[in-house]
C-alpha cells in the first residue's frame, strides 16, 4: 500500500513539474490569415523566371536569370542575371530591375525572357556576388569573409 501511495505521489509531482516547465504559447499577432479559394489571375510560379535564359531584342542569348530578389512587402524587385563565362566559370552577376525583363511567347506559346540591352552592356555593368553565409548579394569587389562581413585590411 505504501508503494502504491508513494508511486501516485511521485507521478503527481512529475506531472506538476512537467506542466510548470511547458513553454507558454505565443499569442498570435496581426489579423488572422485569409485562406484563398482561388489563385489570382495571371499568377505564375517562380520557375517561370528562375534559371531561364534572357535574350536581347534580336533573339541573341545574353544571360540567365540566377536569382529573383523579393522585397519585404513580398514584391519581386530585382533579377540577378548571370552573363558571360563558360559552365559558370568567369560568369558575372548583374542586377536589373524586375520590370526590365519582358515575357514573350514563341514556338507553341513557350515563354522566353527579353531585355532591351546587349550582352556587352551587361558585361560592363557593376557586378555582384552571393555571400552564402549571409544569404545576400553584395558588390563583387567587396572583400568578405565567410560570415558576410568585410574582411580585415591586409597587414603591411
């Protein structure tokens, strides 16, 4: 009988201790999410843009979309275009406004991207590089360490 009483008391203490350690649930902030019942008209997925070739108005390939940049409001604001190089070696990344690329269709309504510029103009534009640890794009001439912070100046 003592064992049964002791076991029950131990179980009660364990339950009280466990519930005291349980984290409080965060209260939701802002308005409740409205679930959509249909997809907005003219919506497309990011795969229509990402890794797509970009052409000049004369249908010459000038680069490839390497990234789509989204601002904090959730709107696509810029595209990173990879230009030049061979198999990714020597490739330069430039940023252009999202609306600089127009979507055209050809060959059975297949999408293709057109930009009113030349490959040479993109090659001479300011370049950017991706910092994997900071998950951001920055100027290609800025020295960075793995953490995305500027590297210290070399000693003389």
